[in-house]
């Protein structure tokens, strides 16, 4: 499975969490890394990306991912991405009913 770690807003407090996740996976095969500004639809298609993991994305990209059948995982504020991302991980949120939230994640 081809995964893309997509780094966005570095001022975002979740950026460190994304960097930590990348460091745990960077030596595996089929792991890609880009900055949001470098992302193109052609890159996603040419590299057969199946999963995108990011800490921030413009909402338009989620529509592109859905159209291409790409799963989006966002490590960021749950309120900002709940409607668009497939999976949101928010370690700072207290909503533990149905989301990946809290320090455990």
C-alpha cells in the first residue's frame, strides 16, 4: 500500500505528531513524503497513492482524494476536518465517544 505523508502548516501544534508518525514509517517501502504546496493530482496517480496522512490540508484536496479512492488520515483539530477527512486523530480533544481523540492517540 502506497502511503503519502503530506506536511502542511508547520505552525500547527499537530505538525510534531505527524513528524513523529513519519519517523516511525520512513524506512518502509512505498512511503512518500511531500509538502502540501508540491502536491499534484498527477503525483497521486503516478505513484499509486492509496493513503494520505497529513496534519493540515485545504478542503478541496479531500474531494480529490475521494474521487481517486484515496483514504485521508488527518492529525489535526477534529472540528476542522470532521466533515471531510476519512479518519481524524486529535490528541488534544476530549470527545472520546466516536473519534480517535485524547493523549492515547
